[in-house]
C-alpha cells in the first residue's frame, strides 16, 4: 500500500491536540493507516519491570495517530506540503507539490 509518508520523514501535524507541531516518523502501520511520530501524541503508560527494562513505573509513550492527520514538510520552505509521485528512470519517486523538489533520492 502506497502512503505519502515513510519512516524517517519529517512531518507536521495538521489536526488534533498536537496541531502545528513537527516531528520525525518513527513507525508506519500501513494496513491500519496509522503513524507514530516522535514526541507527538504522547500518553502515560504503566509498565511492569522486566528483564530488559529493569525499571518499571509510569513512562511516556508516543501512540499511533491517523496518517491523514500529518503532512510532509517541504525541505525548501519548511511548510507542510502535499505529496505527488513521478515516474523517473523507471522508478516511482515522491515529490513535493509545493516546490516540485524530489523527496526520495534516485
């Protein structure tokens, strides 16, 4: 399933309680159409101590949010942009609809 954001992209939240904030995409759930963004949509979770994580307690955890609530940030202007696709040298590459610059490298 083709989506407009990928892991590692810089995005801006356009709807919800964190509207206007920017962050990096940590994880994408394509089938659920959700995305986890660094330091966005953070909730408190109670965690038991485990062998890997000795310390338990209340931790802050970024939760998934709808992918429709985020837009990619244009590298040139720093503003949110829509994403288009172009076929270049036999590959489909994403580009910024605001500036026309390629997002993916060739």
